[in-house]
């Protein structure tokens, strides 16, 4: 529910991210209603004290962290599907005989 609320709130921006807006930007909502006392992003204003260079370095770190996470996940999937394909994981990950690409086929049914 919370993630859905964030997505809905992000769609209300004047300039949508697909039309030139900034991806991942959520405008401040602090004070929009009496019960909202913190912003969604950076509720304690940590980023106000950062320089632009520090913000750019943090963004690069976050992007590289996401890339490394994708590589790690796909190494686990590769080793499960083709045993021995990732030598450091040989014998640790059990083989998987199912279809690892089923999410891309749009068939999420459990009982066929």
C-alpha cells in the first residue's frame, strides 16, 4: 500500500518524469496536512547539508550498488540453472529445473 501511495503521489507532479521531469523526485509534503510532519524523502534534511559534489558522488554510489546487486542476483540464477557456470558458487546453490524466465512471459498462475 505504501509503495502504491508513493507511485500515485509521484504521478501528480507538474512535469512528469517521462516528459522531462526528474526521475525519483518527490516534492516536499511536510505541512500539507496537519498530521504530516516529515517529508517522504529525506525526512530529517540530511541532504540540505551536502554539497552538490557529495550528492553526485552518492548518486554514482547508489547506481553502482544497484548494478552490483543485479550482477549478484543473476550469478545466483545462472548457477542454479547451469551448475558450474559460476565457479565460486559450485555446490552451494542447488540446481533449479524450472523456467527462470517465467516473469517475462506474463504467466503468473500457480495452477495450470
